[in-house]
C-alpha cells in the first residue's frame, strides 16, 4: 500500500501550471491577470475590480456567528483523559472537519506580541513590504500582496509566508526591518511560534509552513471577499485568529460564521488527511469575509507531506464493509492538477472537489 512521508513541505500554495493560469486568467479577466493590493495601490485596478457580481454578494456578514459556537466543538487539551480527547477530536473531524482547541500550551503573551509585530508590518507602506516580496529569495518565504495561491482570485488580502528555514526567514525580515530592537524581538517570536508546531506535530517535521494573513478594512465589505471559498489541500491547518470575525464554514449546505474564542486555535482537516482517513474526516469548504471598519489578522500553520510522497488510505481503515474510497496518488500529481478557484465561475457554483478525481468507482479495483 502506498504510504505518506512524515516530513513536510510547502503547503496550501498549489503548484499551478503557467499554461493553466494563462487560460483561466484570459477566461475570467480578459487582459487582467492579477488582482492584488499592489495593483490597487498603484492605481492599475480599482475597488470595483474586486467586486463580484450581484448574485455573489456576501449574504452573511462578518459578525453573524453561530450562537455560542454550538456547532463547532471546543476541546480543552488540559483534560488529563487522553482517550477522551482523542475521541473528541475524531468525532469533530468526522462530523465537521473543524474544531477549536484551548489550553494548547502556546503562551498568550507570545501570541499577542507576535500579533503586534505583524500589525506593524502589514501597516507599513506597500513599497516597503514589497522589498520582501516572495520570489526575491529561495524557498516560499516572503510577502504576497494578494492571493498566495492564484493572483487572478479577487482576494482582499495580503500575506507574509515563512517556511522552516531560519536563515531564509531572517533574510526576508531584514528586507523590511532594520536590525533594531523591534526586529530583534520579532524574529525570535516568529521562530518560537512556528517551532511549537514543528516539535509537537508528528506530521509537522521540519517543513511546515507559516502564513500570516492580513485582511485590510474594505469600504464595500458586502461585495468583496477576503478569501474565496476553498478547501485546504494539506494534511491539517492550525489557525490562530484575532477577535475580529470573518471566518465562515459550510455545513449541510449552509454557511456558518465562526465566532472567536480568545487565544484558541482552530484546527481543520485538509484533503490529504481526508484521503488517508478513507473519507471519514471531512475537508470542508471555508471562506473569509471582509470588514468595513476593522482589520483582521490570522496566523496559519500548514502541515503537509513532501512533494514526492505517495498518499493512500491507511490500511487499518480498509475493511470489507468499508473498502478503500481513494486510489493511491502522489502529492506532486495532486498539487499539479489545474487549480480552479471557486470564483472563476460563481461562488454559488463550486467545481467538483479535486479529491474526487481519485475516488474509486464500483467497477475499479485497488491493490492493498
């Protein structure tokens, strides 16, 4: 049976073929191939260019939450009953694919100081932030003035992505901050936060990726999306969000606003874990709406496999009553599939889940 490597590599940044990008960009945008805050800052595009058609306008505002987060489990990791914790996480992964964890061991002071530094960074002038643009140095480190996956997507967002290499991370930050007292504090705070996941997660390894997402205030928050609906292609995503609402998930065909739980982490299942669990764990659609009066900041850690790993259903989960739902496939093959953001058509008409391409039909067979 094919297996998955325990190491990790770049995540959530889908490797899209340039030919696919060009054709989809032309289909959607005509002669426009990039919707980014850089283009907006330079006056090449306007706020209206980020707006979606009227039928796609936001029908659930950023402050509309599920009452008491009743649908999203909050799991207290301080509970000494480890079997109970495991059962709670499995149940949450199977039913919704999302859950909160509290008492996770990351100091609230570290989180708050890191947020403060990131707010300072994202509020710098655009030309300063672009000194650390992704692509200026090796690896996936750097600032992205729009969607880090597909710049033709109309994301009202910016991001700073840092990988597992401390030297690359330091060089990116040096492109923005002088070697002053604040920089000396910022760099170790970022490294400490990322190292927590690298040490604790069995699939975290040395190559987990951090992405800090920033959603500026938007004058037309009912017409512009922060992040279009999508599923994460990675194993797991672990998100720390501030007190500003905006994250929404789809469950039972309905969109649900996710209220914030102070200093908690939001954990969600990605496509790779859904395949490995034989479809038991759910990789759910989620999105981010914008806010007309408040900036929003989130910190995401992506756990994934190496690009040469083979993904397959865990043998223990294949039974006579529940045969394998997915054939083995390479992660590189999966990540190179043409990427179709849901907003290439309508946000109400989602393209088939990419993972469905690997589903085993009743007439198929798979070797174990």
